[in-house]
C-alpha cells in the first residue's frame, strides 16, 4: 500500500554494486553496536548520509504498551519531530501504524498535518518520506527522511531507502533476539545462585536441579528460574 504525493524529482540513487556496499556497511555497523539503542542511533546516522538529499533521518518505534522510542541524526528538522511526537500525528507515525510508505511532497502545505507546517518552514524542511520499520515480535515503527526541497525522493533513492530499512529490520530483529538470550541466561544464572544458597550444593548440581524441575513441570528453564527468583524475593 502506498500513500503517494506528487512525483518526486530528487537525485538518482546508487548503482546496484554501490547499494550492495551500503547494505554490507549497514550490516556491519548495526551488528557491531553494543546495544539495541546504539544500533538505532547508528541506523539514523547511516541513513542520513546514505540517502541522497537527506538532511535528517528520524527513527521511531512503538512497543506494545511501552513508550515511543525515537532517535535521529541530521542538522535540520528537529522541531518537526518534536511536533509530530508531541501530537501523536505525522508522516512517520502514520507509516508505522499503516505499515505503508508515506510521502509528503511539501510539508509546509500538506493538509493532513497542518500543525507541522510552521516547524517545517522554521527548520527548512520541505518534504518527507517515511518508510515502515517493523522489528519482529517487538515493535512497529518507521524511518522518516527529511529533505530541504519539495518533491520528496526520486524513484532510485526511494528504492535505496526502502532496501536499507528492510535490511535494518532483519538486523534489529537479530539484535532483539540476542538481547533476549542474554536476559534468559542472566535469569537462569541468578536462579542457580538461589539454589546454591538454599541447598548448599555445587554449580553443576544446581543447574541439574533447575533442569529437572523444568522438565517435571513442563516449563522452560527461564520460566522456572523466574518463579524461583520471585519466591526467593518474597521469602527474603
């Protein structure tokens, strides 16, 4: 599904070989990030420099029941971001909610979001392209690319932006998976410490006790570890 503005006239995008290089560089940058938050910052910085004509790249994620997570890179358009997130309405949030690409040919005159017109004029932003960004089993969101001229991105730069965001979805999903595994391991280790303290046993025996209990209850070790830690806290 597309939400189209007038036909774009921005510069053309990279050759296929150059795009492959951008995808590789993005992969290296994100997978080497020390945290998920750092990866989002790197994504914003990378897109601000990789997509021709972009003066600001803004990344927003909406988690289940959680607060809006946003980060950005670039010298212009901060006031537009602030107005959009404060009001809960704008091209980036629309793209996240509808899972469709949203284009704005001239933000200063777009009737969908009149509250963004003045911040756009004040910061020199004229057009926006917002591409959906979904992190599997975690958040939905979007990447908004701000441009100083009306018309938005041309076909080639738009395809470049979409390819990079699609790659970022896969990479961020992997980082979320790694975070989950790290959390699971930390919880299990903490529960093992509780078993050692309660039974006066060794580390290996404590892991065996946890595994046998999980098998007997038909639960995974993380679930049993959670219960054990909660019980220990209540009885402390």
